[in-house]
C-alpha cells in the first residue's frame, strides 16, 4: 500500500516477471547479453585458433562442448557468436526504431497528401522481404554485418510504422493531446510528451519481436553468405560449417542451432509477456476465459 492507504498497483515490470513467458524471456535475454559482454574480454580458448591435433574432440575437459573440424573450441565460438548476435539485434533495433517512428510520425502528424503518400510507401516497402533487401544491399556493398543490420532494420521498421501509425492517429484525437495543442505545444513537443509515451507499449512489443527476427535473419543470411564475413564469429556461419558433417558428428550441429532457437524463443516470449504486462485488460480477459466469467473493466 502507499501512504494514503490505497493498494498500490504492480508496475508493468513486476507483472512481466510474474508471467512465465516474461520471466523466461528476461532470463534468456540477460544470459545472452552477459555472455556477449564476457566474450568481449574472455573466452575459454581463442575462437579462431586452429588446433589440428584436437579435431572433433567430444564434449568434456577442457573442451566442454567439443571442437569442430579445425580443432576450434565450440563453446568459445558460441560465446564469440553471441557478440555478433547482440550487436545485430541492437543495431537492427535502432534502425527499425528510427525508421518506424519517423514513418509513423509523418503518416500521422502531417498534411493529408503526405499521410497518404507515407501509407502507400509503407505498403510498398512491406512487400519486400528482408532476404531480398539484404541481397540488394550486398550486391552493392558486399556481405557484412552492416548489410544485415540495415536490411533487418528497414524490413522491420516498416512493420513498426504500420502498427504504430494507427495508434498515433488514435491518441492524436485524445483530450490531453488537444489540450496540449491548445496550450501552444508544437507538433514535435506533443509527439514527445503525449503521443510517444501512450504508444510505447505497442512499440516495445513490436521492437522485441523485431529483434527476434534480427537474430534469425542474421543466422540465415550468414548461412547463405550475405551476412557476417568468414573472419567474424557467427552462429549462422558455425551452423553452415558444421552441417556438412551432421551425419558423422551430429552433436556439434546441435549447439549453434540450440543457441539460435533459444534466443529467438526468448525474445518472442518476451514480446508476448510485454504485450500482456502492458495491457492489464488482456490478462483479465484470459483469466475470465479460463473461468468462464464476464470481464468487468473499470
């Protein structure tokens, strides 16, 4: 309770942690981020060191997850690959945020012809898959992590714009926004003070899903040769190198595939948890559906 004696509502973070999906997502994202941070300063072995004498070592001491066909330690490669994964997810998230919010704002706060032009542009861009955008960019600048970041950022930034734009339009006609406009706030000030905080839950959920897409896209594009260069540790490159020997050493292929699967699953479940934690009526509807009771929203 607070000082006035009223029952204090739990914050969205507390509600997120109380959800199994949210808790799992937080734990996975935290572990991956910490692994990437530790790998920046330390790994059990040099990820790129070739040791022919220890080729295809089984999991054990000192190589906990074994070695690949070049004698490289798989655990060290996975830890170093986590750095690439986090870098791509964060970079793509920044690009998607800037592009998505820019298109959403232009499609909501400008004149009618600009809004209609933005709507048409979003419809056109959303038809281009991330892989096609990455192939177009890589044909000009070559395959690199920047190509993956920009391609995923553009691809999912358009999705963010498509989802956020109608939310901005809805909030734009709220009383507090009209009051701010009457008090002399500029469109940018209104956007910063009133509009963005009210669409933040929808935006955060979309961003978490976009980062999951970025992880999967980086692995897929690196596997196809449009992503990380051979000198850059990447889960997609490791999976491509090991899948040739899947019939002889199947256990080695499991580790990068498991890392990609758990990371994408964690980010997706985090997005689901955020959606439920930031929308209390959604969890109330689900509880009511399970108990067959009517929902009463104050």
